[in-house]
C-alpha cells in the first residue's frame, strides 16, 4: 500500500486580505513548509487554487479542478484526476489543510492505521471539533468523483463514505488542528509557536 499527501493550499485567504495562506509564516517558517515537514517519506501534491502556484521546496503543484467546485473539493477532485491511474493499487490519499501549523506528528500513522477492513475514509477531530479537510481516503473510493455528481464538501463526501472519526482529544494538550483564518488567529498561532520553542 502506498500513500500520497495533498496539501490543500488553494484558498484565497479573503479574511486575511486575499493573501496566500501557505506563504504566511508561523514560528519563522512558511505554513506550506511546516505542513510538508510533517508529511515524511511520501509524495506530496499541492492544490494551488486560482492564480500563480506557490513556490515549493518539495511536492508537485496541481491546479484545482474548478469546473464543478470551489474550495477543498476542487483540490480533492484535481488530485483524484491526477492519480486516477493508481486507483486500483490500494493507494491512499491523505488531505491536509495548509493552515494547520500544529498538525500532529503522528497524523500520518494514525490516519493510515484507521483504514482497516472495509473503512474507506477517516477524518480528524479534537473533541467536539471536526476537521474534514484533514482526512484520508482510499483512492478507489474517490474514483466515482470522476464519473458522476460529487458531494460539494469534504464533510458530505465523508458522510457518504461513512468515514471513521479519529480523535486527538486526550493526546494533545492544545488543539493540534487549530487553523488560521483571521489576523487574530495569525497572532495567536504565532504566540503558540514561540511558546512551544521555549
């Protein structure tokens, strides 16, 4: 079994003044580099959204498939198309939001181990909070997206696949999936990164 990671980096960052989130820095590192650094030993795809692709030190940029969707589903659909020839080979696709700077270091191993038996997908949670963009799928389960109407959000996609919930509550003192949407988030996450270094 092999796995690919898809960093969902195509958002417009409209609440941050239309900036590319992956280029923002937390703890002195661009978000896209922080995420890539927590996805060891696996090929990385980066969904780029509209406009110019971000500068990548690792990974392959793929343009979002915006023919039917905006947002994360456009990136998931693009990655599914990109990997279509591998769908029969028990390949896994891990998706990660670029604005999740404290992604758990055991994220890949816990998510991969969730896909046992007939489980086709899983998503991350921290207590009552769910994070549908931080998920894993059997590529074969995503193949129908290429031939018929698809759900319009990761949450609906996962509901249709009866995805497993993988909870990090009790394993992490602070929310490892805290994400960056506003200037206040940027400040708070930056302070958290500084505190983690002390």
